C-alpha cells in the first residue's frame, strides 16, 4: 500500500533549489528512511554534487535529490561520482505511483536524465523505462568462522596465497593512499576526473573518525583499511562508508603487484573478521562486470537488483550524439 495518496502529492510535492533546502530536516529524513542510504546525506551530496536541488514531499516526509550539471546550454541530471544510489527516500513504503509522481515532478528544464534509484524504489513504472542494476550484500551478523565456511574455493585459495606472502591487514592506511591508488587504477578505465577523486578524498577525510560499528545510526562516517606487504607497501585498500547499519565498499585502490598474492581477497576477509557478529551488512555496491560479481559472490554475498532511469529529451541532433 502506498505511503501517501497521489492526490496529496500533486499538492505537497515541491521542487526546491539548493538554497531553499532545510539540510537539517533533509538529513533527519534520510536517517529515518526505511531505504536510507549513506549516499543521500547532505554532506556527501554537497561534496560530490555542489548545488544539488531536490523534490520534497510535505514537511520532508519523503525526498529525492536532483544532482545536476550543465553542458552546451542544457541542464541534465546525472549520478555523482562515487555515489551509488539516488531516487526517492522515505520512512514509508514507496509504491509505483509514488515513484511516478516524483519523476513527473522533475522540472522540464532537465532535458536528460541518467541517474540511479535505490532498492526501495519499484523496479517498474508505467511511464518510464527503468534499467536494472545489480548489487551484492553480505550480512555480518554471524561469527567469523561461520562466514568463512561460506567462502568459495577460489577465495580460500587466494587467502592461502596471501598468508604465504606474509601480507597483513592494516587499520592505519590513510585516505589519500587509497584515493591515489584508485585514481591510478581507474583513470584509464572510466570517465572519472581528477577533481572527482579530490572531492571524494576531501569528503572521506572529513568523515574519518575513530567511531565504531555501534555509531552507524547517526551521521555517516568513513574508515580506510589496507593490506600491506613485508615492505609496508599498500597492495590493496578500500574506504568504507558507514550508515544505516551498513558498511559500504565505497572506493577500492589496488596495486598491480597484489593481484597474484590474493591481497584484495585478504582485505575483504579481514574486514569481515573485524566486524563479524555485528548488525552491519557489507554493501559491495555491485557491478555489471562478471569478474567482480564472482568476487563478491565468493564471500557468500547475495544478489539484489535496483533500478536506474534514463530519459533523453535533448533536441536533434544533440540527442543522437548523446
């Protein structure tokens, strides 16, 4: 059953420019949302999509970030770098009609849409074509020994390699080390820009704190973890973001030398060991790349799907260029 009447939406669903958004109420909504996500907090949006706008239902009962850019005189909606989810967030159930109402309320000046929704949003609508994205989740509520028994043979073999190579898990890795490795690894494979990495590093530095898993119901925070060789070189590393009882595998930075030693497998294994028996769920963020899907599945993670939306109303011939 829908959490609000669509007739009410037409009256109380508002588009707000960034300056008009009450960020305190926004974050309260995200914190209490059934489908709340670390990526929807105002601090992350401010860093990765400065000037973002929003759709607001009533007094922030439900919200949707509108992360936008401008190019060739056209404004368009896009998914910010390193922020995996967008869409409608609410403490109530989001039905198909509810999602449609939000999508219909997006101002016409946004001529192109290319952004992700989230797993709490319906996978189908009557009037918009939604793509299906894949994610992998691993609850960490079981003892470590139980979790390890669920590993695939490939993961087990790589952990033996890492042990023989004398690799070790470190909680002292710096955010800047992870982002530098990630940038070197990804800059030739993606459209990510140096400014994207700079902004994300700045964000994670601001979110880094000594808090523990028990803090995940409040404001988000970040931890960096890594795998070092005997010469203290970082071979595998990641930044994990925490909120809503989840640990998000947000940014990965690996050195080529660690690939044959099982460094990445050891990193995830040791993180599972660190937080095993807690209420956390490890959110791998998913991928459409088969090798990465096998990597996540190898630790016993289960697959979920969530929608993404694309709409192109650009004028010809720009439409076809895009």
